[in-house]
């Protein structure tokens, strides 16, 4: 008899715990006000190419007959994977603003926003073809029910000491939220570290100076402007390009004109990209004080986040996790990307 009572008591406790969990989850969801929240995501999607060999572009390897054996099936799988990531970042709603790097053209963006996973977001696209030697660009997806475009333009990167160097444009987008706040968004993908970090650093410093001039031109008009800087900088928060040239500091630093929201995770050795067993915080989100002043939309936690779930990860024999990439060299792994996305949550 006592045994039966114990079993019944255990079952009752488990059911009560489950009920409490469901109630708490429901309360949390009902507290989330879609009109008072904006999720901003940045994602380097690792070579999002279609299967068409475009004349004049170096995309021949990403074709069915190319070195990567890039088939329509593989392409569609990658589109579905990326859409699933975007859909999963915020369980309450599909993110309002998504910056992307390493997209080939507008066609791949149209295929992405048409994915059944995110089609309901009705995303619109801001994208310009850049002169990058690999044929990859930056882009911005946005939900028109939450964000209206005022202006959009590419910022051409020309290096004074190497005028023939071709890289990605910076994408500048000015837009307005439903409560009439203006956002200035810069989507970046700076020159890589291929050839050595120190040897290639001057290129990233030059791009940082260009970006700083554009940011200053916005702040000179409105010192309280809401500025978002996102991208794969191929540098970490403590590198000269970000910490000195841009002057983007840790949220702990008071009165900084720019704050790098990824600094807190960087300080505890988290990162968005794994290189030779070490996490690197190459993907950064930085904001101006206008998004930290508790007026209108703001990043209340003063922190950005790295998003990843088990299905996006690769785990080696030692149990170490890394982004599950699409390719490693010429080897097809079938993963999503070699980067994890980063994001911030704005509330008002």
C-alpha cells in the first residue's frame, strides 16, 4: 500500500511540475509584446551561391560540374538550413532585421525569403552587387510590417595603397520603425586574414577608418542617432580596427560613443567562429548610445548573443563543438555555415 502511495505521490509531483512549467512558459510568451520588441541578427552564411555559372564571376566551383559538385539538391538544402536558423533565433517571432554576408546575388536572397520556413515574414531585400573578387556581397532582410526603408546605398571600399584590391562593399541602410524611430544600419564583411593576421590587418584598419567616417557623418547631424554596426569584421573586439579606430568599447566602459555588444562573450572566450581549436569573435554587433539610453528601442541588457542549437553544430570525438559547415576545403559536410549567427534584442 505504501509503495502504491509513493508511486501516486511521485506521479502527482511530476504532473504538478509539468503543469507549472507549461504555465510559466505560457506566461513568458504572453508577456512578449511583438510591437515592443525587435530582433536584429547578423549571419555569415558561408558561400551562399546558386548553381548557375555567371560569366565574369569566380563562381565556377559552385556549379554541378565545378570542383565543389554544387548541385541543386545541395543548394536547396543550404537554403532550407539558413531559413531554419533565421526562424529559430527568436521563438516568439521571426526576426525583424537580418544582416547577411557571403551571398552571391539577389537570386539566392529571393530563394531564401521564399523558403516555406520564413515566407510568412514577407521579408524585403536590400542588396547591391559589390566588386568582390569572389563575387560575394552583404545584404539586409527586413520585415516591412516593422521597418520601412528611407535610404539604402553601398559604401565602396577602395584602399589607397592597393587600389586594385577588390572586396565587399559596406551596405548602409536608413530606415524607420513603426514608432517612428530612425535606425542607421551598416552591414559589413571586412577583408579576411588569409595571408596572415598581421599582414592583412592594414586592410581591415583602412575599412574601419572608412566606416568611422560614415558613422561620424551620421552623429554630426544627430548625436543621439540610433546606429547599428554588424558584420564579420575578421577581427575581434580587442583588435585595433574595432577597439581603436572605431572606438567600440565594452559595455562596462562608460561614455563610449560606440559599444560592442559581443564584448561580454568575447571576454569569457566565447566566439562565433572556431579556428585551429580556438574560438574567435569575428562576428560583431556594435551600437551607438542612442540604443542604450533607455529612450524608445534599446538594448536593455547591453549585450549581444551567439545563437546555436545542436542541429547547427559539429561535435568531434572529444565532444568539442564547432559550427557545422557546408564545406571543409573541397569536402562536402552538408552543414549550414562555418559561423554561428549573432543577434541582439531591442525592447521599448
